[in-house]
């Protein structure tokens, strides 16, 4: 299998698919400054070639918890089908010949290479986790990162299944809720002092805690897991640091993600935590770009969907010939909406923890389980946290992302907090 595609994208997730889609819409692919670049005679007009490992059609990873909860079928979260997609595992990059080498022995030539390799789940250093040969996880132990992970979990869960979710961040909360909706007896073990501590302040975190407990989830914070106990290669219990054991038929590892940078590092590209890129998403090799979870821009690893999509859009414009196209960073908003009879809806943006001298507007309705808080610094909205009935989030996000100062007086901001502003 060989290809002379000018742009080859390794990774068929949100970032890679978005890049290929935008390049197709822009109608031209080329590396600015090279002969045959867009706008010159003979400029290439073929869509980018995507190289993906997973056998499934590209999908929106953000919605995997909804598939696990059976609110969506897998095909519902599928992304638009790329016009050129091959299934292969890339094992190496030959920068001198601009060639990719694949596990099946094939080679793929590129003019410009885009690494959109995403991230891998973090597997905690627990005793008993890798006791099986070949480094396989014990039966009943699942990461929660891919469609295969999701489908494997979905097949294993039954009403009454004893499930332990390790990790109380965004992914752990989503997984615990989905398993509870499926009728499992769920325990969530979070090492930090509260749920989603990176995104939420304490009052918002307490509302998420209450939402989970109302669904029957047993939540333990400041709780460290140290051991998995297995019998015959299958998990049977989880041991906590204090020696207490939790019976378990299923264990879900939701301990975060780590940028997937092995290909880049082996090829000699500059890598810190992620693949280092500049405002043109260019790596230390001028013919290789990187976007999405694997890319580290201006010292920041985002690991979120919105920055990945914005990077893909900026890179598409650059590759299509816009010499002024730049990615200068994302003011990202974390949004989680989980459907069903008991809806969990939350958003966090900017700096939700005030500095000395900041003004804080906070509204809480314990009966309805809603919480709205915004932080104002001078005449600027700098951050906020909202849980439940998020009709205001759209207006608040626009006010936060805008360049104009807030109107004087508190009433405009209170109006945003207390009235639907569009989601």
C-alpha cells in the first residue's frame, strides 16, 4: 500500500477528521511555499489521506459515555466519513524520505505530515494490574478511551454488576453515571478531595456528588486505590490504601490521559509533555505539523475537543495557502451534558476561583439543584461555573470571550445569570 498524497494525517479522531473535512471544503491542499502550492498552476486538489488504527468508523469520543448509557447507538456518534481513509498502524516516520512505515509492511509517502495521534489512558501503578502475560489487563478491568473499551464495558455490565470506577474527573464521573443508569452497583473512588477538582469549585462539585448519589453511586473522595485482587485472571476486588476491600466484577480506569507522542519522539521531533508546535502548528520538522491532544502549544496541553477543532481549522487554512493563518490558543469551555431521565448539565470556563479584589456573583437553588457563579475582574468577566439548567451558558461564554468590557453596574450580569441566554 503506497500513497503519494501531499497531506497525510495520522489519526482519525475529531482533530484529524475535522482537518480533512476543512481541507476538502477549502478545495486545495498543499504546503505553502512549495512548488504546486494552492493558487499556483498544478496545485493539488485531492483530499487529505487519513491513517487510522481503529476498525470503527471515526467517532466523537466525547460522547462515549452516552453510548455506554445506551442513550445513543454507536452509529449516532459517528463523524462524517472521510473520503480517503485507510486502516493501518504507523510504526515509524522516515523524515529524510518523507515516508511512513506501517505494521503491515506498507509505506506511505507524504509531502506534509500531520500528527493527530491523540492520547492514551493513564494506567495507574496498581499491584495486580499487569499480572497477566503480554501486559494485558485482567478480565473485568477496562480503560475507557476507545469505542472498543466502551463496547467491551457495555457487554460486561448487567443490573446488579458491582463496578468500581477509579478516578473522579470528567471521565470518571461520566463513566460512573452511565454504569449506574445501566443498573450497576457503582462505587467511585477519587483520590482528590472532591469530584472534578480541576474544573469545578467546591459548591459545584458538591452538586455533582449529590447527582451521583441520587443515582445510587457510592462516592469516596480522598480515597487511594493500591491493589487489584484477581482470581483466575479476573478481577474480584479492589483494595484501598487503608486496607478496606471493595468487591468488584468490573473496574473502570478513569485516571486521565497522556499525549501519544511515541512516533514523534522516535522520529527525533521536539517533545516535552506533548509534541511542541508553534502558531502554525509546525513541529521542529517544517514538513510535520501536530494538532489535538498530542500537541503542546505555547506550553499548554489542552486535551479537549474545542482546542483540537480550532487547531484543525487553523491548520487547514494554512495548508490551503493562507499565509496569515495562525493558532494563538483557545479559551476553552468545559461542557458536560449527560442525557436521560436525570440530566447532568455543567459548564466551567476561565478562572472560576477569584483572586483578591475580584467580584463574585453567585446564585444557588438547592431545591432545583442549580448553581451559577461568575468572577469579574475590573470590567471583565474572567470565569464561571454553572451546574444544572444551562440556558445562560451561551450568553455568559460570549461575554467572557468578547473583547468589550461589561456594562457598568451589576444588573446586566445578573440578567445573564437569571435568564436564558441560549446554549
